[in-house]
C-alpha cells in the first residue's frame, strides 16, 4: 500500500513539473534511520514524502532533528496513534492526508460521531471507513432490488454521489471510489484539518 502511494505521488509530482531527487528504501521494523536522514540532508530536498505507517514517526522526527528543511508530507498511515508515539507528536510542521478527520463538520460525520461515542470511547478512521463501506453496500442492495450478486455488483459500480461519513462517494468503474481526501497539518505536535481536497 505504501509503495503504491509512493508511486502515485511520484507520478503526479513529476506530471506537475517536480523532480524526484531520490527514492530511499527502508525496512518497516527499523527504528534507526540515521543513514537515510544523512542522505536526505545531503540532497537538501524541498519536499520529503514518507508514505509509511508507524515507522514514519521515527523517520520524520529524525529528519527534523538533523535540520532537514524540506516540507514533510505523509499519507494516511500517519493517522494512527503509533505514528505519534514514535515521533510524530514532536513534529514542528508537517502535512498528511487521510480519509476523515474529527473537525470536518458535515451532517453525516456529526451524526456518526454522536451515535458512535454513545457506545465506544473514541472514533477511529477505520471505524468510519467500515461504516461507509457497510452503508454503501446496503444502499447498493436496496437499489439492486434483490440480494443478487450481479445486480448488487452493478448497483455498486453505478454509485454516484453517495453521501458517506468520509464525504461524497462515486465509483470510478474499476472498483475504486472517487472521493475527497482530508489534508491535515501537524503544528507543534497538534493535528488539525488544513483543507478538504475534492476531486
């Protein structure tokens, strides 16, 4: 998944005129990224994209500690508690994308959060995504008119402007949803929504 994010970022960055200085690899279980950040410091990039998960906290914290001037960017793997306990909470400034954020104030999100917190102590992005997947399927079954496999598949593929907790969802024809992404910013260890990017 993270490699797919890296490839998508590279493709779009280059399409918009950016130049990739290096693609650096690491093992997910590593905690010492001193060689990687030393190489980064030599390259002195304007942007540093880290599409990983928990280990990304270590990487970006160590990059910040060596004085890397690049804008730090990440994917939705940064949206977990482990990313922050492994260094993310010490970031002065960074940006990452996610499927959902607490402070995106839409009626669907507000209703979901209020109902969910009556039963569970906290709302996670995974809970929101699972809810959207389930309600999207239920809507497709309703539109199909019967629990027939082909009819439901066709109804899912024909989904347009489904109002989910994570935003408006339209299926793109190959099984991938077209939907908005939330761009979050970390400022002095605190997370807030920067903007919602819609397709």
